[in-house]
C-alpha cells in the first residue's frame, strides 16, 4: 500500500523544505523533491492514496514523553484510560506516548510493570512506551531496573515529594543514581522539597486556608529550586544522567542551565501549562474552580516572569522538550475531593490533546521557530528516550507517524469539543491559530479532516533503547 503526501513543507528540527513523502505500508519509503520524476507516471497512477498538503506543514508525529493514563493517585485515578487518552492524543497530532508504570511504596516493581502492561495492551490508538516510577528504592527495585532496561524501559522516575506514596530520601536517590550510572538508565526527578511543602501545607490548614489557591502558595519556587539543585548535585556525585520533569520555576531552570554549562548530563522538560497559565489566573478563579489548575509543580506567578523564562529556556536549549504531564481529574467526584482541604485535590491537568497546538502558538507569537517546535515536541523526545530513528523524524526507514498541520484557521479550546475524558478544560477559551488536519500512525490515517479513523489496539508497545541524547 502506497501513500504520497504531496505539496507540503516538511519541517524537521534542522530545517524546512517543500517535499513529498512516500509511505509504503507502515514505513516512510522516501522523501522526494516535489513532483520528483523518480516516481514514474504508472507508479503515481497506481498510488493507493494521495494526501494534498499544499500550504501545510508535514511534521513527525508528536511524542508526549510524560503522561499518566488511569494512574491511581490521591484516592482516585486519572480519568483518561489508555483507550480514551490515546484517542485524544491522536486528535492532537501525538502518535506516541511514554506513560509511567507505577510502583507505590511497598509494592513490587516488576509486578507493577506487568500490571501496567495489562492495562495498556489492546487499548491504545497510538504507539506507547513506559517509564518506571520507583516509589520504593531497595535491593529488589534496584535489581528490577536492570531487568526493565531489557524490557525497553530505560528511564526511572523518583520523587523528592509525596511522603508515604512516592518519596525517596537522599540516600535512596543516590542508590538509584549509582545504579543508573552503572546500567545506562536515565534518572527522572520530581524535584520539589516535600518535607518543606508538607510543613507549609499543615501551617496553611491550621490558619484555615483551605481553598485551591493555597496549593500554589504552599509550593513556592524555593522548594522547586532547592530540590532541583540537590538532585543535580547528587547526579554529579554519582555520574548519573538526570532529567528534571515538569520544570516551572525560572530559578530551577537557572540551576539546570548552570549544570549543563559545566558539561553535566542534566536535562529539563516543561509543560504547556507552565508556558501559558499562571498563578494569578488561578487565584482569580471563582470558588473552587481554581482546583482545575492544581498540578505539581504548581502554576507560577506571571509577575515574576516564569512563563517567559520557560520560553527563553526552550529557545536556548536550557530546557530540551515539552511534555504534558497529562494527569486529568474531573471536577465532579475527583477534584471535589479537596473541597475544604486543598491538600486533598488530586494533582494534575489534562492536556494530551493540545500539546502540539499550544506549543505551536509559540511559533505564531514569535517565541520559537517552526523547527524548534518540531524539535521540542517530536524529535528530542525520541532522542531523549531511545526511540529516535524509528520515531521523531521523517526519513526513509522511520515509522510513518506523520502529522499534516494546517497553519490556517482559528479555534478555541473547550470542554465541549475536546476528546479527553474530562468534564472541564484547564484551557477553556484558549485561542489557537492553526490545526491538525491529518494524523498518520504507522501508515494508517487515524485523523482525517476532523474525523477519527483510529482504533483501540492499533497502538503497539515500543521497547525503548538507552537515551540517545547524552553528552
Ligand atoms: N504532578 C501532577 O500534577 N500530577 C501527577 C503527579 C505529579 O507529579
Ligand atoms: Zn512529578
Ligand atoms: Zn507526572
Ligand atoms: Zn485544515
């Protein structure tokens, strides 16, 4: 089966050019000059499908390297399943997710990994892979890291917050880092000083400060910066590469940038909510509505300039990529668990559907280039997490995961039109220039001009290699 995507501008992390893309079955067969005579008339006449991309961008399928489908958390579970969440991702031009298998404190890592495999198998509309959360670092879980690397899980997330659920102390962090330095794994860090946050939360509750706005106020930037710096130093001590997830404080970026300047393998991701949303907007929300923006790390002050600093860091490569940390909880029955006590609001925002659009608005407003958009949403995630070549690039031999993105059109995001299993949108009314026209996942067109043609179970598990991004 042959498909030709013709007339579009193929955008890669290094440049853009008018080109035609020939897809054979599940794979990219060739990238050709427009109208190339290499394809004879008979061949062209026999093509199974021609996609006209004139005036549009042809980009590698998006890779969202940080999602939490149906993750049990805060007494409930993230509202998107692997089925609904990957379908929503497809609508937004994401063709691969890397989700997290979760070991809570006291559980066996490999048993949990098997359980996560079970949850996702046969459900996903797009290809998927896993990181492993280590909620308990001990001899058994350290040995499991080696096993998991053989299973295609080459990155491990630790937490410096969430006592009794996930938190690792500094000694445990060093042990996991020593193992990663040895086995080639990439250590991912939730960098917030949980002990200080727990104290500030208790003090706030004692003062009767129970509303959602106190979530952000009890997680000040110092708690993120301090933990980020500590993680960087411990990584330096052990020689492990470090990837700091969901960075939102400009001071934390500064610590990452300094480490990178010394040649240390330290990387950072930010998320659309830290690029566009702010604490001030959350504080301005009426009643309990602010709960819709409760996520960790929290939204930060626009007055202090964190959002603009995130964009700058993306331009300078102080931060390497944008993932969503998609962890949706409905208002009804889920976020509501925190009425009267903000510490009980399940943490998370749902954005898996909107990442390409939201980061593209940075291109529209001149904050980043078109090529950088592709790099931070598609190419670097593939390199960082060991799937580049198969994913993240439009070149012969790569999987035909391709998005035709139309720079025309103007819409706004709404709960009424999104496809996530979520009863509100943190992005309600956010205006978007451009839109996803066509999405191809391993050669199958799964989104075509506003219609969904995907199916649960089309997505395959991706065994990842070691990071291809290390210095
Ligand atoms: N942050 C969130 O907002 N949700 C899930 C876990 C996390 O670290
Ligand atoms: Zn986290
Ligand atoms: Zn997360
Ligand atoms: Zn269009």
